[in-house]
């Protein structure tokens, strides 16, 4: 992820001297200086993934449910965007379950609200204090998981794969990118192989 002439990326820990884990968390690479430094935000054994950046902020989320937000001076604040939801032991932040809609909203599929192996599609609102919000109860605490494909800016549409172990629930969902209301839904066999939707007028 690019931010302020730097590249931020998640890293896997390496086992160093005295069996201590090193170089884990996120890495911040300074392209001009050719240097890399590592940041864990004071956590241990927490996986960190950069999710989004603007000119002013960079957003990193951890599998502990915290979000770490850098400002332009690379000073960070810690937020709890999922604090209004039942606390989870683990937040699955891997996979393709997110899509930035604009500089203030990220469409985000969260695993494990309420029960294990349940999924909820909501929005991470980044304005002021980041918070995760469910915008449609039909997509809350379901057995299906959601993979946003992409946003058609001209048509103001979002295309989302709905996937399930039940083949009958493998669909493509089309949403209005502003209101987030469902415009269409249609079944697609083997939609795990689908990467692109083309709309023909």
C-alpha cells in the first residue's frame, strides 16, 4: 500500500536469535532512503494487514479487531471499529472480502459475528472514528460469505460474489454504490472461478 512516498505491507515473522520472532507486523519501506522499518503497534502474535490509504491517513487492521491509523507524520492512533458487535476471539482479515467505495467507506465482509462460521457484510466507515456498520440485516450473520469484485464508477454499481457451501446460494449481487441497496441478484455456478462481470446495454 502506497502512503506518503512509502510502501506499507504486512509481513510474516521470522525466527531470530534466542528464538525470538522478528520483522513481523507491518513493514514500512522508504523508497528514497532504501530503508525498511517494522511496526507491531505494541502487539504480540497479531496479524496486521494494510487495507486502505488516502493522502492524509493509512489504515491497518489487525486480527485482534483493532484498526491502527497513521497520520501524515506516521504517528498512529488505535481504534476499535467492531466494538459495537459481540467480541470475537479472532477476526479473519484474510481473503478478498473488502472493497474501498470512496475515501470514507470500505465494503467489508467480517467473519464470526455471533457464531463461528457466520459472516456479515457491512461498511467500515472511516470518517472521524472508524466503525463497522451493518447496512442490511439480510447480509448479517449468514452462512454465506461475500467477496466484492469491483465497483463500476460510471454505473454506480458494485458487483459482489455471494458464496456458500450450499451451491444454491452462489450468486452475484449487484448493489447501488451510494445507497447500498440491492439492484439485482442472479445465480452463478462455480462463481469461485469468476473474476469479472461485464454489463452489456
